C-alpha cells in the first residue's frame, strides 16, 4: 500500500489492529486516524512531525486502552484526548509542548481515575478538571501550576478534594464550591495563597471549616458563612 508496509485510513468503523495515516513526515512506528468508533488496540494520528511512540485521537466514543492526540511536537510518553464519554484509563490533551508525565481532559462524564488539562506548560505531576465529578481528584489551572493538587467543581461535589486558582498557587490545597458541599475541605483564593487552609461556601455548608480571602492571607484559619451551619 504505497511505499509503506502499512498505511491506511478509514472514515467508518475500524476493527483492524494497525491502521496508519500521515499528514506529514512520520518517524514513529505506527500512526492511526479514526473518524468514528474505535475498537482497535492502537490508533495514531499526527499533523506534524512525531517523535513519540504512541499518539492517538478519537472523534467519537472510545473503548480502546490508549488514545493520543497532539497539535504540535510531542516529547511526552502519554497524551490523550476525548471528545465524548471516556471509559479508558488515561486521557490527555495538550495545546503546547508537554513535559509532564500525565495530563488529562474530559468534556463529558468522567469515570476514570485521573483527568487533567493544561493551557500552558505543566511541570506538576497531576492536574485535573471535571465538569461532572465522580473521581477522587479533579483539578484545573489557568496558569502555571507548581502545587501538587488543585481542583474545581461546577456542580455538586462528592469528592474529597476540589480546588481552583486563578493565579499562581503555592499552597497544598485550595478548593471552591458553587453549590452544595459535602466534602471535608473547600478553598478559594482570588490571589496568591500561602496559607494552609481556606474555605468558602456560597450555599449550604456541612464542612468543618470554611474560609475566604480576597487578597494575600497569612493567617491559619479564617471563616465566612452565608448561611447557617
């Protein structure tokens, strides 16, 4: 099939083990592209030069173990993206160069253990974001993250830790809730945070501590409640 031993592209279902397509120069072993459902083990696609071992992309439901996509040069081991429901173990996406080990993003329901997204360079180990969270950890960052765990929730949270930061975060845990909170710790910060624990609630509070700060906070515990505890 051409000059390569394996080079295929399909617009519909794929049941083959290896299917390759290249839009540009390829130096990888396998390159795959699917426009529909994927049931194969490995699928690769690259829009530019690829030096990574495995790169996958899916436009629809994914039932495979690994799926990768990259818009630029990839030097990381695993990068995944899903536009629909994810039942796989790992899913990651990056808009720029990635040097972190694991980065995940989900646009829909997540049942996987880890999901992360980054708009810039990521040097932290784990960063997660969830629109509907059933996982243990979910985090999002709009800027550079140097903290271990940062999470945010747009809906009800039943996870242990959820945090959000609009700026650089150097604290261990920062969380915010827009709705009912049943978690142990919830934090929010509008600026740089150097304290250990800060909590804020816009609705019913069932947690032990709730704090809010509009600026830099160096105190250990600060509480603010809009409703009765």
